[in-house]
C-alpha cells in the first residue's frame, strides 16, 4: 500500500534527521567543543589549520567574517590571550567579528552586526581597526545552498569573491586570508583568483571537516599587489 508522496517525503526527511542527530551526538568534535566551551565544532577546523600554518600570533589585527555563532573568534581570542607577552588579562591583539546574524558577546572581541559591503558597516570596521591594517582575515561564511549545482557554485564563488575583495582592501602586504569553499563546479576558478592575488596559495582539509562534506579551506598569504 502506498503511503502517498507527502508521507513518504516526511518519513525520508525524518530518517535523514535521525541519522544527522545520531552522527552529531556521537561526533568527537562536538564533544570536544562542549568540553572546551566552544560554541561550535568548527573551532577545531581553525585550530588545526592554525597549528599547521602558524596564522595567529600576538599583536595581530584579525577580522572574522561570517563569525556567528563565534567559535572561530573564540579560538582566536584564546590564542591571543595565551600570549606570554600579555599581563593583567585581556588579549595581545585585536579581533573584530562581523556577521549579518546576531552573536552572543565574546570577551575582548568587537562584534559588528551587518553586511560588510555596506558603507555604514565598513565605517564601523575602520573605526574598530583604528588606522591599523589587518593581519589576518578568516571567513567561515557559507551561502544558503539550494541543491542546484550551478546556482550553488555561483553563490559560493560570490562569497569567496567578497572575502577576497575585502582582504585586498584591508590586509597588510604580508597578510593572510583563509576562506571556506566547496569542491565542485567553480572551485578551480576560486583557486585561480587566489593565485592572482596572493604569492602563496594552499588548500586545507582539516580532520574536523566531516568526511561527507566537500568543504575545503583556501589559504592565501602575502599580497601580490597590495593597495596603498
């Protein structure tokens, strides 16, 4: 007996949700995040890349694009707080987080809510930077995906292009940009754009990225054509 298309669809989605929930509850990185006080397991992706590439150092100005819920900013804050050069609390450096969504406060992190393409938001960022160039831009931004490959590839490219443009405008000549993208249509074009802007470009797939995920992080270092 057929259950009907709507009920069949509901049951299929329910099985998917149950499978995701089972994997999530048993995910070792979810358990680590709960233990270490991080808001999301994504913190360990940045941690692994940072430990490999030595991105976060005392005294830096760091901008976290698409920061909510805040685990990357938490990790960066913990790294700067652990600096032996800092006494009396606080952090040795500056962290500015931006997102269109609200984010719960993080100690020593300046949060700006809004679209960084807007002049008003850029003015807030420049005020927070206070005349200093940015040493590191990190972006875990991801667009809302539709499941239509061509449309999703265009959205992913657009998000990466926004981060690239921001980095070009604000990074120090020796600065670095780390962005999330996804393997598939458009990936090679994104890498090529990075190679046009940066002297060194590398792909990173941290162990904390789920095996089923096509996400890859692209790291660009040292601008080829820094803007004055």
